[in-house]
């Protein structure tokens, strides 16, 4: 398998107004779903990137920011086509989650099974710091 850490992937929203390049911190191994109130509607599979490892080629100003609940996580989507591109995580503000479907050559249907994070009981709200408490189950597509 190639060294994903060295690869800059091309990525874009559906309409193409927002275009960026992203280096993934753990390739496709970081693919996750989440069952929080937002993610269960948005339905995306996210992969991880370090903050700073997204470079916008165009259209950063065409992103809208959505925040809810504790307003710590920063969820971005294209103003024109509405597609979620990435978010800055509440569980680790040094990380972005990136919509795998926005990345050229990747698809959420590439994953036979995806970890589902327990976003209803967020790791930051759980007693103790058991990060694994956030893992709810595997989901088949
Ligand atoms: Zn768009």
C-alpha cells in the first residue's frame, strides 16, 4: 500500500465552487460515521486530517460555517450546493474530519464496514476519558 501520508488528494464540493487539497493523517483507516444529531442527517463518512493539512485552491469564501450545541466543532459546507466538505472536531480541535465523498477517486461506498462513533454521548461529555466509549458499532452500508 502506498504511503498515504505523503499524498495530497484533490477534493471539491459537488458544484466545484470549493476546491481543496488534503493530506490524510491515517489514510482511509480513519474512516468513521457518527450518530450525533447532525451526522445522522448528513450521512457522510469522514476521514481525518490534521488542521493545516487542508489547502484551499479556490472557494474558501464560499463555505458556510454551522455550529450547534456546545458550538465547539466547526462544520463547513458549500453555500451553493450545500455539500458538507469538512469539520474541525470537538473531540480534537487539532483535527479535521473530511467528507470522503468530496475526495477525488474516493467514495463512501468503498468501505464494506465503517466505525460509527457514539456522537449522542460525546467522548468529551463522558465520565473518565475512555476514548473507546465513543465507538458505538460497525455499520455495514
Ligand atoms: Zn458547492
